[in-house]
C-alpha cells in the first residue's frame, strides 16, 4: 500500500448536515454511502458532496483526526473546511507561478 492511503473525509448531505468518516478507499466508500450501504447516518441523506479530505500515513493518525473532527461543532467544522480550501487555493496559485 502506498503512503498516505488513510483518509479522513467529510460529506455534506442533501439536508446540509455533515458526516465525518475514515477510509482507505474514498471512491469506494462514497459509492457505498450513495448506495445506502455506508454508515447508518447517511442512509436517505444523499446525494453527497465531498467537502473535506485529509490524508495520513497511518490508520492511527487518521482515526485520531476523525475523532478530533467529530468533537467539533458545526461552525468549527465549516471553518476547518474553509481553511482546507484556502490551503488548496494557495497551493494551486503557487503552482501556476
């Protein structure tokens, strides 16, 4: 398995709620959520939008981050999403230079 295969992700559900999860195969996991075979919480809440992804070298570190995110309130989760988006945009802007 390659480095950084452990992923913590957040889904925005159609009811605007957020779901945080862990996987080592994001594409497959989102497919499971979409088919209603993912977490119980996400059943009937699709379609989903992946709004946050963070990769880790170990399952332990990923699970730790998942727990930390789940302790945040809704406002803090959206701030985390905004911060990650800014990070991505800065990376994209420096790549073009």
